[in-house]
C-alpha cells in the first residue's frame, strides 16, 4: 500500500507538471493571436499646460484607462507651440502604442496650415474623441443687435480674438464672409479677458467654445448668445438659435466645434490600436469620467477610431477651403 | 456676506482645514525658497491631486500656496542674492548687502513682517472692494493699460542703481528679446532662426534663473569664500531677526505705500507682483530724503519690496473672483482649480459660493501668519546658509536651479537657455548693464506691444485713443510727474555747470 501510495504521489506530480505544460502551451498558442500589449506604462502627451481643460480631461480618462489596461497611463505635459511640440512628438513616436496624444482640433490643423511644420494629421492613428465643445457667437447684453441682419448694417464690427492664427480667427473669417459682415479683429484677448473686453466696449463680438466659465457668463444677465455653430439647439443655452435656423447651414453641424481628439503614432498596428481604443471607449462610458469631464466644462460624444479619422479629414477639408480667406484677412491687418 | 465670513472662521478649526493650510503653506514656502520654482509650479503639481477633494479644502491648499511663495522667495533674495520668485527681485538690492554686512537675520525679520502686514492690508482692501470690482475693471481699458506699462518701464529705469544710459540700453535689449518667437497677435514668426524651440519665444524662467542665479554663482565661485564676506561674522540669531521684525514699524510710510501699490497693481490683470515690486521700490527711493542709502543695505528698501509683493495677493484675487479674469500664473491655476471643482467665478461665486471666497481669503491670511512664524522662527537657521562656503552652496543652488528650469516644461533646451543666459548675464554684469532692467523690459515689452496694438485696433488706427480716456490722462500725468520730479532732483543734486564754474 505504501509503494502504491508513493507511486500515486509521483503520478499526481507528473499529472500536475503535465497540466502546467498544457496551460503554458495554450497560453503560448493564444499569444500568437493576442498582441503582447501593453507590458509597460503608456505615455499620454498633452501639448498644453497642466490645469487646462484638455489636461484635466486627459488625467481623468488616463486614470480610468490605467485600470482597464493594467498598466499606468501617464500624462505628460509637452507644452510648446500651441500643441505643436506634442503633435511632432506623437508624429515621430514608435508605432507601438506606448505613446498617445490629445490634440486640439481643428485648431491645430489651422495653425499647421498657416505655418507648416510637416505634421500630417491624416497620417496619425486615431484612437477616438475625448471631449467636444460647441462654438457660439456672443456679445454684451447692453448691445442692441441680435441677428446677422443687424450686424450687416454696421460699418465695422470688432471681434475680440486671441490672435490672427487661431481657430477663432478662422471661424470669424468664415462667418463674416458667409454672412457678409464687415469686421475687424481686436487681438490679444485670452480666456475670460474676452468678456471684460466685451463689457468695456473694446469689441462688439466674441466667439469660442460655450463651456466652463464662458457658459456661466452667457447664462447670466451681462451677455447673450447670438447663435450657436450647430444644427441642433444647444441644451445649456436653449434660447440661442442655430446657424441652420438663421439660414446658414454651411456653418452648422459640428464643423467648428472644439474637439479633443486622441491619436497614436502613424502606422500603429490595428490590434494594438484596438486595445487602446477599447480601453479609451470603456473609460468614456464610466459615469464618473463623464461627470468629471462635464464639471470641467466639456462634453463627451464618443467616436470610433474610423469615425475620428473621418472627422479629421473633414476638418482638414474645411480649413483648406477657407485658408485663403484667413490669409487675406491676416495680411490686411 | 458677514454670515459666510463667520461660517468660514468657524470652519477653520477643523483638522482637515488646518491640514490643508499647513500643506499649502509648506509647499508655498518650499517652492518659494527654491529659486525658479515658485507658486505656479507648486499649484500646478498639487492641482490634479485635489480632484475629488472637498472644494473648500482644495481652496485652503491653494490659498496657502498663493499667500506664502513670495514671502519664502524673500529668503534666498536676502541670503543668496537670488530672488526666489520674480516678485522678490528688489529685495536683493538691500537684503543682500545687509547679509554681506552680517545682518541677514535682521533683513529676514524685516522681510517676513513687512510681507505679513502687506498681505493683511491687501486682504482687508479686497474684502472691502469686492462689491465695487466690476466698476474698477470696466474703467481700465487697453490704452490705460499701455500707459501703466510705460509708467512701470520708466520706474524700473529710475530704480536702476547704475548708469541711466546703460539702464535704458539693457531695457531695450529686454524688449528685443521679448520680440523673439511666434506672435499670435500678428500670426508671424519673429527672429526664430527656423528653430522650433524659439517658436514660443524666450521662456522667462530659464532667462531669470540664468541671469540671476547662475550668473551670480559664476561671480561667487570665481571669488571663493562664503556669501557673507566675513565668515566669522555673527548673524545675530533669533535676537537679530526679532530686531528686524520690530524695526519694520520705523518705516510706516514705506510700508503703507508698498502695501497700497501692491494691492492696486495686483488688481490690474497682467501687471503682477514684479511690477508692484519695482514700482514700490522706486517710489520709496524717489520719496526718500536719503535715496543714496537705497541699494546699500537700507532696511527701508527691504520693507518697500516685501510689503508690495505680498500685498499684490489681495489685489490679484479681485479680478479673478469677480470676473474670472486671471491676472497672473497663480490665478490661471486657481481658475483651473475652479473649473475642476465646478466653481464658476463672477456673480455666481460672489452670491452663491461665498464660502469659497472666504476660504481663499481666510486661507491666505492664515498661511501668511504661519509663514511668518516659520520664517521668524527658522530664520536664524536659514541665515546660516550665507556663512557656508560658496563651494558647497554653488552645486546645491545650481542643481536646484536646473531642476526648477527643467520642471516647468520638461524641456532640456530650457536648461541650455539658462546656461546661455548665465553667460550673457555674467558678461552684462561685468560691463555694468543692469540685468533687472533687461528682464523687466522683457516682461513689460510683450505686454506693451499687445496693449498698444489692441488700442489701435479698437480705435481703427487713430492715436487719439491714448489721450482721451480719463484713466489714460491720469496715468500720463503720473508719468510726466515722475519724469519731471527725477529731472528736478537730478538738477538739485548736480547744480548747473555754469554755477559750479562761477
């Protein structure tokens, strides 16, 4: 019995080793289909200063993605050139999925076209859309104009803008051309300074994402939104008409919205991109993530990688179409 | 409003609030003392960690940092001739000569007390002026802003203790450096030499660290010894620090003037602590019966500098809380914190979230008191730094400076720029060109260009906009008065050659 017992233990050992070998072999076989990704931390580049809207959204999403991927998704601020440094960094990164970056679109396409640095946004491997902010045109409530017709009758409408190279300048150039409004930019207004400029009468109009503190301001008594650059009424400002309603559908849709799009390096393998996109999309479905992004003044409207690439292509087309208008106005200053 | 104040006061006893104030104060002092870091980096680093915290607790942390960094920044300005923050530059003029005389402890006592009193003054003014904020901001237009900057530039040139022509030349160099980079206003690149690094222009942190900290290190390393020339000098310890703390009250007029200037300049977006610092120092010097003492280790110079740079805290909160217009980097991060915590500045904040307003106000006061205690209590120990041989301090300061430069943008080229600026700064020192004037020309040159352009865009190209608005006229008269007063004093000091000959 003792001998049988010993053989039994040996037998069990052999069986255990056999099972281990089988599991290992099965794992190796599965490994042929599943990419060994990620095995180390993933870097998430933000081309803007810490504390801003895109930085905040990135940190919230990256934190959730870390749980899903099983590795840290580390946010790294690579400031410079209005997001250009981060764009160049991702455009030149290894196509292994270990680096992704959030882009301010179509702002960065406009900047790239006006002052080329050889970053082709259509070549990037798009993961999805992190955030969106809808643009609107607003003014001080004290001003007595309300419609494009009112503005058409004015000699020179002044717009408070950050400068002559940003997305707001492009939207202003396109809007005034389509609506036939004579205008002039007043530059150097960033963030909330714009609202002070409107109240002081430095300018008559301002435009930008209706979100965060701007949204609160236009919901108050001092400002009014003249129209939204969308085809459907904007929930937080339901009284503001859309450009479609005003008869300018060419300015509608979400063409002029501010998008935070996330990209990986050009040529990232499809299977790696899929893992990233799934973790990214899963994070955006988390109620806490959405709440965090909403509290930072932005919305979540999810896109697949293919849809994101299409959006980028569409933005590129619009910027190309109106680039000459922008250049002419810029040179006239 | 009073009820919210009492609630805020009662809430300060909770362990979480005390912990938040201690955390904010510690970070503020630490980042203020280390040259080149400062409050903006401290606030930036802590910002993401506050997500999910109670907004009130988060605001106490931020208030702690805002209220303390420039106070902490006075310590290296006094002991190492290296301003901890840009707003401590004028403290070096008299604080460092005092250290060299073996009176570093006394200077620290002066600085800490002047800072505390300046902050207290500005916070009281802030609380009183909140209801009038909107009127003040609407009154200040781009041409008014332009004249204020010109006033600042002229004041800085007068503050230069060296040759006036060299001061003007250095200021001009600063303005030229400011032109480098992509101009968002005009949408063109200027003097970037095709370099992507120069696209953003010259960053102020590497420039200032190179000019002040590293070039100073070159000077002292080549000289050897310790920062205090006579290493056997007794700095006086705690008694000397307390002597300085009490002595502040001998300079009541300078203290009050510095506090008023700091508060007013702080309330104007973009002007910031550096402008307040220079205006306060130069005005104190101009008004003094003994202007020749300024720059030689005069205690009044330290009071003028440190009262103004901390008094800006109350002023700078005014446009941020009322309009959500951040006047400097600290306020930009505070705005980021507001957004992160779902707080909306403006009427909503002032009506619905007065608890947040009072958390910030009370937090700044509490942090300032705590900082003063830390610096007065630990000043004797801190003062000993100036007796340590330079060969030990130099590597320490160099490493901290490089970490500070690199930490801001994680860009190694910023470190290279700091080294280049150190060489240029050292050469300028040798040739007698004031570095301070160059840096202020750099800072104010950008703003002046922007406000000048804005003014012309508003008027459609007409220059009359600069001479027709009431605030502009007042500022213009102030400039003319300053110029006239200086010429009068110069003429009085150096009688006409004919008179001398006769």
